[in-house]
């Protein structure tokens, strides 16, 4: 055999082996979902439909007992259905969405995986109604968006559902009938908003906020103010009739929880409040609609998510029977009293803000010293500045907040600035601000609306507040520097109170609903109280708003300044006041006003200022400053935080996605799978990439 013949025989032999291998190789099946989408076909020959008894655990409550295989997705048996990611999704969707849209999503999905069987004239599936699918998607799409999950492909209303004219089945009809009966039995006094009063992990907290914002997208929006030391999002939600920006003359307030990671009740109350505002607005609650339509409310449930995780793990371990001998036996009130209080750098966030109060005390007698908008000294940036503190400072500098509440735990009282004693060696000394009366009114508003805080007979947690009515000046209670409330007052226009919600820093889950009832009215009344005092716009003669103009009140040595468009808000009590507006390069204008004792809205006081030549400043102009370089606009001027801390994740107010961060200290971001991805990968099913939004 010559070389040519040998090569020919070898080629024929090789081709024969390839054909044999291909003929004997097992058939290659479609990936889950691909056959239903028309990308491939698992069955070379059409399989005859067969009706069979329903035997799927998560679908057995459908209003029929016989289904058909292959089903609408082409799955040929019960085993193939139960092995698919579609069925797994239906089994966990209640937990993923925290009970929202349950059981609607599950029943709708079951009607696709296990459709109703029609026997005559031949076995055939009866598709569910397209109108039902569209209604569910309209009502529940936000819930999937809230956890960064795409709408499931097998709930495509156009592809897998039918119209009423084609003949369809409504799998939710029995459920709606039961709900109508239940609703008809409710008394008018029962609450219409349903909230799950349970604890939320950080991932669940992000999910609740994003689902709430998606559900009420016309009045709410989530955004990140920054990241914690360990890279967790500091996620906030806002409520207003035009979310996303400041509106002229609309006051802005903020509620901050969980500053100390082990003081968790405030975190939970703010999550419930966000859901309550959304739901009640949609239900037509006139009080809530008025509040949201006239106010911009910012809610930051957790300022210290890193500390919360430590505290939650501590409490969980203390409740473990195997760990009981290692923990205090007196329950929640003492377990975890300090664990998780600080952030991941072991910094107490309520001692980490610039100590502007000391600067005030040192310079207050110097003529010309301004007690408002005191700049941050450059020296502050050379100490340890927490990521959380940095983010909050940028936040409150970028939004013209009028009032604020920081929710804590460990006592039952409202404290208000100053928190740092005016005498260095006096730990408990009455140290009022120039706005003492306004602060007392804010504190009274919350305490008097609380179920028991203002009652002097209420059992407290060790401290004595006899005859105080549940409120106290912070420094008179105990003195500390670097607090957030003092910083708000001296660096911005914002008046912030500290709300101590009770003795138990980490109450049992059974106490969450009663605590909500005790605090709900107080939270609402506090938010509504921003609409008092006066507001207005400072303009020039051409009608343009003047940014940074000062509004002063005779007798109160603390000014507020106008926002970007010249609008301002001044919390004041009733009485006669002399108000003066001034700005550099403009003349001063004063007005005498009278505020009655009972006002349901703030008085409107506008100013028009005339331009005048700028007067040269005197040689002692800068003497009152701790440094001639310290000016209000200087924020981390030497990039100390940028250089030694975590990289800045973005400007405050810029939306950021939880769980999408990069490596600590790195500028770039690395996209990661959503937190729910492990539900599927650990179950061993084919990865449901069709659930990824991108």
C-alpha cells in the first residue's frame, strides 16, 4: 500500500469513528428556560400531552387538581419541574420579598409550571389570563426591582398567558374572594397598613428601602450618602412630592437611626416609618399626603451597619442555649450593652464629629464672632475621622436641613444641645444654645406625643428626670464633646434632638410592635412640627434669589442662612420678633413680625435687598477664627481622609447600589452577584441568569 492509499484508508476510518461517537453520544438538552424561549428544542419528536394528578407541594393549593405534561415551558414531568430554577424561585419568593405579593406570585407561577388540564376533546393546557398576569406585574414589579432581580421570564404576560377571548383561567380568583370576605369583616378602626414587625439584616434593610421606593416611586427615592468602614452602603430614602431635589420653600428634615450599632430600636422604627408613609399615602391618608406633599423627609435607618452586625451576632449568640453559660442571664437589656456600639474602627460616632462647641466657648465674647456656620478646623482632619462621620458631614452640608432627630437607646428621654458643658470641669451643667426655647419646643413635641415619655411617673432606666417631663438639656444630663447634634447646630441651620427610646437597646422581637405604637404619633408630630416659625425668600432687586444671606432674630445670637435659591426657614416660638436679612454687597432690611401661639403653617416673610458697595473689613476681622485659614467652604482641604481613609464612594445624594462595592480603599468598583444568588447556586440548579437585571 503506497502513501496515498494509506492516507485515504486512515481518513475513512477516522470519519467512521467520529460518526459512531456522534451517533452514540447522549442527546444534548436545552438549558432551563431556553426551550420555552424558542432557542432550542429538547424533543426531536412531538411528545403527546398527558393529564395527571397535581402533585407539586408548592402548587397544591391551586383551585384545580389535574395538570398536564409537557407543561407550557416544555418540562415533561413532575421531577423535571421540581429540579428547575423556576420552581425553586416559587418556593423561596415569599422569603426573598419579605412576604410582599405573596401568594400571588407563587400561584401565578404555578399556573405556568402546572397549568390546568382540559381533557376534551383532547388533553391540552388552559393558560392563565393575561390580565391577571399584567395586574400582578404592575403591583409587584417594584418588589423584584427592590432586590435587584429581573422579572421572571416564565411570567412573561404576552408569551405564556392568554386573553379572555381565547379562553383562560384566573388562578387568583379564589384568593381575591377570600380577601374580600376578610376585608369586609375588618372594623374601620383597624389599621389598613400591614407591616412585618421583625428584625432586618443589613441586606433585608436595603431590600425594604428599595422596594418601598419602587412601590412609591412618584413620592420616594433611595440614595446612598456614602459607605461604612467595611464598605456597606449608608442607604437613605426620601419622601416628597417631587423626589430627587430641593424645592423652593419646602423644608427638609432628617431622621437618623442606629448611630450606635447596638441601639437598634430606632433603626427598626425608621424602617417601619418608611413603609408606613408609602402605604398610607397610596391609601389616601390625608394627613400623610399633606406631610409628604409639603415636606422633604430623609430617613437614614442605619448610620452604623457594621456595628449592628456585631450587636446582632452577640444577641443571637446569647440566645443560643449552648452559649447561655457564657452570657448574662438578665436578658436583652444587659446582653450586648456595649458590643457593636462603635464602628469597625472602634470609634464612637457620637464623639467623632468636629468639636465646634469648644471653639464657640473660647470665642463667644469676641466682638463680631459668628455663632453660626462655624468652620471645621483644619486640625480636625489629622485625627481619626470615621467613614460614617465623613459621609454624614458631607450629607448635611449638601442639603438645607431645618430639623433632625437622632434615635438612640438606653434611656427614655429627649435631650437637646448643647451636649458639651460650657465649663470644662463640670460634667453636668446646664448649657443652653441661643435657640433654647426652640429646642425645648422640639423636644416637647416628641415627648408629649409619645405614649409614656412625658409622664414623670414612668419608670426610667437609672437616671432621674423628675419634673423634667421627659426632656433635658444634654450637658445637664452628661457632657461630651464631638457630638452630632452640636455639630448640626453650629455648622449648619439644622436643629437636631436626640431621642432616647427606652432602656432596652436591643429589645426582643415581640416588643417591636408595641414600641411602634408608642412612637408612631411622636414621629409624625415631630415631622409636622417643621411647619412653624417663619420661612421666605431673600431676593435682589432683579428678582434673583441670594444664596448665603443671613437671617437674624433680635435677641437670638444664632443666624440661619439662605439656600441655593435664596429660600430660608427659621424655627421660632410665638411672640413679637425683629427679623433682619443681610448679605455681603447688599443693604440690610429689618421687619417686625408677630407669630400667634397656634399656627398650622409658618409665616411667610420675604426680603428684597439692594446692592451696595462692599465695605472693607477691619484688621481684626479674622481674630475670632481659630485659624485664619479655617473657612466654611474648606472641607478636608489636605485630603487627609482621602489619603488615609476609605476612598470616597461618591457625592452625597448620588444613588448607589448596595452590595456593588469594590475593594476597601480602592477607587474602582467591582460588580458582584446579588445577595439572593446563593439561594440558587447552593441548591445545585442551573444558574438562573435570567433573574439578573443586567
